[in-house]
C-alpha cells in the first residue's frame, strides 16, 4: 500500500530523531521544501550533538491498533544548522499549538517575539539522503 507522504508529514505528529551515541529524542518538526526543519537552540542537547556529528535518522509514525492504521516515514542524512526565521517558526508552531498565538505557552511565543540571535534559536535542516515511507495498515474484524 502507498500513501501521500507530504500529506502524512503535514500532520502535527511527533518525530523521533536519532544522533550518534546513540541518542533518540522526540521533536516537533516542519516538513517543507523536501526537508525536515527542527527548532532547537543551546537549551537542548540536540544542538551540541549535531555540532559534533551531523548524521541524523528520523522516524515519524502512527500506530492505531483500534483502526489498524500503521504508517511510517524513515529519513536519514546529514543535517545543517540554519538561521532561524520567524515565518517558518510560526508555521511550525501553529501546526502543533493552533492558530491563536495568545493561547500558546509563553516559551513558544518567545521563539517568535525574541531575538533569535540572543536566544540562540536555530533550525536543524535535514534534507534526507534516503526517505522510506511504508503503509503497514491492516484490516480490523469486529465480531
């Protein structure tokens, strides 16, 4: 079975990103321009890990036993640290937190209304060398 990868990755799902070590972390992301964009900064260990080794593996998946929906996207490649831009940050945060920014926790609004250079806010951009999508869904019988 196949599914629309762009539509799947547009959902507000949590990805798990792995670095060497190994270290695995849950992250919010934005899939845009054939790349995963991950907001980070000096407050997160992820940034220091990729400064030493830019190789990343990332998985976004859903598993719903009640419906039989099981889909996954696995990506691998080298990431790069990119300057933070507010419009992309706003697009990513709205996916997870909703359109009304005044309802957001102050720390998330801070990414958009504080100086990114002062906070150290950056993007990790992963343009995958490999991207594999699998639909492992199954039918459910109710009896």
